[in-house]
C-alpha cells in the first residue's frame, strides 16, 4: 500500500490538474490558482516556472516527489531495498546501508504526518459548508483525503518493517 497510494492514486489524480483540467475542482477558483492568482495577489498572474503555469509546475513537482516516494516505499518491501540491483553502477550486489532508505522515509513520513494532521479539520469545514469559491469540490475532498491518509499511514509502516528486517541480530 505504501507504493500504491502515490503511484496509482496520487499521481493519476493530479495529472488532469497539471494539464489544467479541473477534475473534482470548481473551475473558476481552480483556474485562478492554476495561473498563480489567489487571495492577496490580485489579477497579476505569476509567470510560472520553465514555461509552465505556477500550478502545473507545483503539481508536477509534487508528482515527481510522489513517484520517488513510491519507488522508495517499493524498495522498503523489496529485495532490492536490501542489496543494490545489478543495474546500479559501482554499487551492484552491495548491501544497502540502513540509513539510505530510512532517512528519506523518516523525513517524508514526518512531513506527511504533520501535513495530514491538519487536514481532517480543514476538510470537515470544507464539507460542512461547501462553496463555489473553494478550489476543490466535496467529491474531490472525499476522493483525495483517503488516498493521502492511506499513504501517510503506509509509508511509516513500511519504514518500520524495513527497520525491523534489517536490524542486527542480538
């Protein structure tokens, strides 16, 4: 589950948004956000980055990080998380140091837990009083929140499992 949530849940849900398609979003506030306009910015769009609108760049970066997180999680539960695979030059066949996958796992888990801790209250407010000015529709909230929470729980569990599998025998 630790690799499925980002790779098969998070990334596919964000691809339409990267393309500017307001799937599970209210079109007008999404469009403003996508082009870098929002509360306090006025009608001055942010130019974006690398020729992409600000929202597309941000979401693309999130998807890259999610993909890396998915590969990390898959490595935590696979044999190639214990021994470098043959396609890794200079390291193939060598044992993976425990800190190598556990450091990003702990840091990523801490960030996700911290972020996710605020979401239930925020989304409860969004669901109890939906507005056409909210970026996401209630359907978007109900689809996205379980994916994020599943990933937030599964990644630290995969890290804990890896830690237990790789600890030195007593």
